[in-house]
């Protein structure tokens, strides 16, 4: 069973200007690494477990007005085991001290179903809490990821709490950051899944007994988020059949950049490039699986993806867009 499409990636983002406080800057690019684990247990069949490596890239590349408010579009792409996902664009906008977000719930054959949520309340303060504002809502779309457009899923939200847990120091591949706030999202509800319906043949059994998602976001004001961790659990039962679905994913910051000028000193290092890379010295280029795909000096044209360049004893990550 594929992971649910309910996405809780709080893309890059004071008092009256949440974008400034949260670190959203036009032209900002970021890269994250991590892992994903999926596990499904079915009575009489046993468990299946899959694990994937993950590279995620972000780019703040749109500024516009949404419903009269200052808004940003943040382009996001994820590579699982080097396979790129489609490009998604997250829309966030400022309303007073709040960053609101159009959160993707699921999809139909012709459109994307989104919910406008109260994503982050600024400035952060340990002990503060709020809600996304969608508890009690019902959404109909492909939520379980099987692209069954004739039998869309139904998601009923019963709880959507946010809580600022703590503030401290955290180390990730991109460095050590102080004054990082840990923010917990708890989402609960019930899902009618077309995948479960296809397994059981029972429409009533396709309703989950429970579904919950715990997401921990680690955010450094005026920088952006530096880590997140998501755990999701769903359970169904029908007669003597039990189905349990587990999902866990992490993202660790590799680095943020806001302009090409910031990368002129070590221009090969952690470069985000459009279509090619320009090596000042002879180097070898490997894809994310470790396979050598090119070598040489000067401009080397590559397909979109994540690569590693080795120049002598140095190794750099390259993201070609």
C-alpha cells in the first residue's frame, strides 16, 4: 500500500511579517537528505517493509498576491532512491502574525484538493499552541495514492493541534544551529481507503479504525526549518482480517543558499545549477547510486537530478535543475 498523500512538509518560510521571521527569501534554495520507511501488516500475509533514501530540493521562485495577501510559491522535488517525483509548488501566504499554507490533501483525475491551514504562528514561543483549522472537515480525493479515480477516498479530520515543544541546539549535515524550535503537529482522523476496499470487498471495512500523524518540525527563525520527522499510523479491521500501515520519514538540512554570489568562492560545492555544471578543475561526476556518469573539466551538461562531484580528495553535492 502506498503512503498517504497527506503532506505535512512546511516549506521554507515576526510579528506582522512571518516570511521575514521564518526565513523565506526570494531565490532561496535548499537541499535536504533523509530516509523513508513504509511497512504494511496484513493478517495471514505478514509484513512488507520498504526503505528508500531521500534527497529533497526547494526553491522559492514565485512572489504574488493571494486573496489580497503577500504570498510565495516554493517549488519542491523529492528524489527517492534517485527517482525524481513530479515538481510540486507549495503556496504560503502571510495573514497578520500567521503563515498560512495551501496544504495538499489529495488529488482527483483533474485537480489537486488543498486545504488552507494556519500552518505557523509567529513569533515562536515555547508552550504556544494553535490549530490548523481543519478539524471537522471532510475531504474526498485520492488520498491513499493508488490513483483510483473512480473510487475516491474520504478523509475526515477530527484533530489538528500544533504545539511549540522546546527550543535548543541541533546538528544536521548543514551545520549546528542554536535557538531551534521544536514544533509538533498532531493530526487525527478516519480514512475510507479504496485500497482496503479492494482487499476486503466491504465498503464499511474500508473505513479505518484510526489514523494519526505525528510530525516534528525543527525551525530556526530567519533561517528556515533544519529538520523534520513524520510518523503515520493507520489501522483497519474486517472480520478476522487486520491491516496496519506504518510510515516514517526524516529530512535533514544539507544547506540553504540565497544567491549565486554566495557560491562564488567554492562554486562546485553544494551547487544548484540549471542544466550543467562548470568545473574549474578535472573532476568525476557520480549519480546518487554511485555510478560514474561523466568526467572532465569546464562545462558538463547533465540531466536533472542529484550528483556528487569528486575533484582530487574533495567531494561535492550538485543539484541540477
